[in-house]
C-alpha cells in the first residue's frame, strides 16, 4: 500500500507541472474571468462552478484512474496549437470570449494528449459546466435578453389585466397609473426581470440536478455516442431546455406581482426589500419547478442502456516523458510569447481630444453643450475619450456620439449599439449596410438601422473608425485590430454613431443622417489617427 502511494506521489509532479504551465499561460484570462463572475450577476454562479467540477472529479477519480487510457499525441497536440492561436487572436483583438473558449479547448487538448478521448468523454459534465459559466459575447447575450424581455412584459401585462389593473405596454416598458395617483409609473422589464439573469444559473442547476440524480451511476463511455441510448442523457437535456420557459414564467410572474402591487401601493413596490425579496423568491420557485419536473421525468424515463461488448484497449504512450517535456515547452514558450504581446507597449500616437471637434460640421451647428454620461455609464463604456453632442440643421436635430479607445488590448473595447440599445428597450429594424461618400470624396461603409421604442422612431448610422480604416462590420474591425496590433503596435480606434428622428419623411431623415455622418468622417483624422 505504501509503495503504491509512493508511486502516485512520484507521478504527481507531471500533472502538477502541466497545470502550472497552463495557469501561467492563462493567468490573465483566469483573473478576468473570476472578476467577471464576481461583478456580473448574470454569471455569479460561475463562482461555484470550479468547486462543483472539483467535487465531480474527486467523486469519479477512482473510476477515471482505472479507465483504459489511449493517449493521442497528434490530435491532442493539434488542439493545443489551435487553442494557443485562439488565445493569441483573442488577446490581440481584445476578444474575451475567444480567450476563454481557448482555455476550454486547451484543457481538452491536454486531456486527449495524455489520456485519450475516452477520459475526455468521462469528463463531459465538468466541461459543459465550465462552458455554461463562460459569459457569452454581449451582442449574442442581448439577442437572447431582448426577446425574453418582450415575452416577460407581454405575459406580465396579460396577468396584470386579469386583476383589473389598467396598464399600457410600450416595448419592454409597462406603464401603470397607481390607484388615486395622477402620475404614471413606468416599469421597465430589464434583464434582471426578463429571465436572462436566472437563465444561465437555472441551466447550470438543471445539469447538476440531472447528473446527481442519474440512474446509471457508472458512465457508459466505452463506445462513442452510447449516451444517446441513455435515459439520463435525455432527461438532463429536457431539464436544461426547460430552464428557458421556467425562467420566463417565473420572472413574468414577478413583474405581474410588481405591477399589481404598484397599482395599490405606488413606487414603494418597486424599491427596497420587497423588490429584492421578489428576486430571491423567483429563484426558489424556479428551482422547485425544476426539481418537480425532474421527479416526473425520472418516473417515466427509466430505461437503461445495454452494456457495451466493445471495450477500448489501452495503448502504451511511448516516449511519454519526452512528449510531456514537449508539451510543457510549448505551453511555456507560448505563455512567454503571448504575455510579451500582452505586456508590450503600444505606439504613442498624437491626437487632439474629441472636445475640440468643430461645432460646425458642414451646415450642421452644435446645439447646446456637450452631453456627459453618469459615472456608472462611463465605467461600463471604459472609453479613453468620448463626445456626445446634438447638431441642428434647418430645424432637424441629430445626435452624434464618438467613443475613442487608445488601446483595446486590456478588454476595453467598443460597445456596439446592438449591445446597448436592445437592453434599453429599442427594437432594431431594417438593418442595412450603406456606402457614404464624404465631401473629400472618400467612401466608407456604415450600418443603417431604423430603431423604435414605443412611439419614438429614429434613423441610426454607425461604423468603426481607426488606424486609417472605416468599416461597418465589427468582426472585420476585430481582424484589422489583431493585424495592426502585431504589425503596427496599435489597437486604438473608435465607434461613431449618428441618430435622428424619423419624423414624417423617413427618406429625408436618412439623407440628413448620412450628411452629418459624411461631414463628421472628414474631420476625424485629427482626433482618431490614421
């Protein structure tokens, strides 16, 4: 017994060195991911996920240790290299999601490299849990959040009216006139009340619940896709997808209750302890529904897969030490290279502050003073410099916003209107990419949208400008950012947005917005260097 322990301790240094190399390589990614879990309520469940994963691995460790191992040097090594390239691209392009997915891919590659595909299948649940804890890109997040906001507000209004409370819905805003009051109270169904905030947590809990209540304790991983014949797999899948309607229903109920209480008690129902308690109650009810559904599914889904007659034979990992040293070398060299790019200074570019942008742009004249955001908004935008103004021409008012980032390597990057506006209740309609010609004859592409929030309708144009380019696609701009970061030591750039009310003539509104965009683009080189 003691000799086995000594052997195990002697072998411990190998995975420990690999783990240290991976942590060194992804130190910045891990620290930012932890910070995201701590500050973003949508992904606060991520703080518990590493402990759950560790417990699952500890619980299955003996089974994993005894399982046949079939190391796959070329497959695992190739995945490791792809993960390194993804990390490099994500680092240079300030794309946090790519960096975090690279971490998952790296772990997959290391496991296949040393232990083979079968061990990876045995660790499928920990990997799915990690994936559910990785924040999805904001542009995708809002494409999910906004429909949930609309569904929640629609269902809430239907429920509120059942209680005889008069209400009007405008997009994701519910207007209620409290009993005996003269001032309308607007309830905005934001992400916290739409179900998106609890959705990822509920899906994670659904997976954990399905795993720990499975009928087949020993994993059936001898044959690929054998899990398809397992009732536990389908039950877990149904539970995870059921989190979507459960999240919508429970949060719609919360909004409905808030609306009814607002009618009786005014704004007190939307503030303080009552509002916070309602949020916790939603989680409890959602969890109870999830547990109840799991009990029902276990009652009617109880078949078990037949034991496989085909086992995977273990194969010796020849020259294991040399391949271990090779992988560690790749990780360390990659870590040094990527950390050098991470820490490498950027070229100093002279530019004028945006506050000095002319108050006259063609026939447009500035109206009033510059508009400043509050501290909370500025902390979200994280711009190095920004300006927002209103310009007027022949009675038409247009809003101009320019957000400039001196560097995007640390994660501070443009906030696309596709991220911000849907969360504020704006519907983005009629998407189109148009060409704009400046007075100096330069041609560039911009995104054109008609946006709507209740009775308000606007024409919006926006594009990304920096380092001598103006492009409509944020993905194309990301590629240019990576290239310029490598070749020119620059990742600076800006997002420019123009908005004006549609009014009676949508075509005229678009022409005027294009004119202001063209006049602005011609003057930006001093403020957004080429």
